[in-house]
């Protein structure tokens, strides 16, 4: 069976990518990154999602260097996670070069296991100004990993797939519901408590998406 590496954060978008890759007939090989983020909850939820899809191998990779250098509200607790939605073009929750690092490591894993595709749940529609969620970046990175790997230079190219790139959160949720994606196992909150805050940018975008899709979000919120 053909294989796909899925960058799995335990969140709504990456879990939707698991469902999409499964429907495409791939055997799923999720890779989750522990990068010194504020909480371990997303890693624990990723384990549950991987179990739900009976992934033959789920890699959890430590890239704590991202915490060591800081520069983001997700890796440095001295930087506030804003809850008013009023930020500059690039928000405080942007983690420097995160998706570039994740995709580089995912491509190494994909090459070793002979995967044909790498899935990542980025979107250029309902995103908060992250430069590494743009289609230009994904296109460029896809070209780069094939130039930089043995697989790419010997004609065994793999493709970086970003199936949510041009979907709103509403459309993503509708697609996930169609695929019976286990949203009850996911987390989106930047704060990382067992009950989501419902106020951070990520929570508000998720709640808005469910509301517009006419569906009830299966996770719990403080409010």
C-alpha cells in the first residue's frame, strides 16, 4: 500500500488531513513534534488520533531548540497569548520557521519509509498571518525537498500535499464531518488546558467554523 507521512499536531486541521489521506488510499504514518510548546496536550491528543486511524507507526520528534530560541508566545511564557484578536500582521503565536523545520524532518522520514506524499494542514484562507502557511511557501518547500533528497534526485519524488490550503474553517469542518474525522479527540486551544479557553485566536476560529458549518463542536469550552 502507498504511504503518506502526515504532520499531525493533534489539532482540527491536521486530523482532517489524516481523514483525507486515508480516503486517498494511503497507509498513514503520522509525525508529531514536541517543540517546547506551552503544553503537552496537543501531543497527547495526536497519540489518540493516530490510534483512531490505526497508524502502523507514529513518530514523536523532539525539536526543543525552538523553545530554546523562543520568539513566540507558544514557546516563551513571558510572551502573552493575545485573546482580543487585535494583533499585528504576524501574530505573537507565530513560531519562527516552524513549518519549514517540520517539513524538512517529515521529508527525511518520508524518504526512509518510501512514502509518496507528505500531508500538512495549513490554510491560506482562515489563517492569522503566518508566513509559513502560504501556498508560495508550500510550493517552494516541495521543490526544495525533492532537490535535497536522494529520493528526489533519483526520480522518486514525493509531493507535499496541503489539501486545506484554499478552504475556510467551515469548509474544512464540512469535509471532516463527511469523512467521520474524530474531532472529539482534537485540541485547538493555545492555552492547552483540558477544557479549551474559547477566547484565543485558535479557539475563536474553530468555534466560528463549527457555527458556520451548522455543527456542534464536540470538545468542551470554558464558556
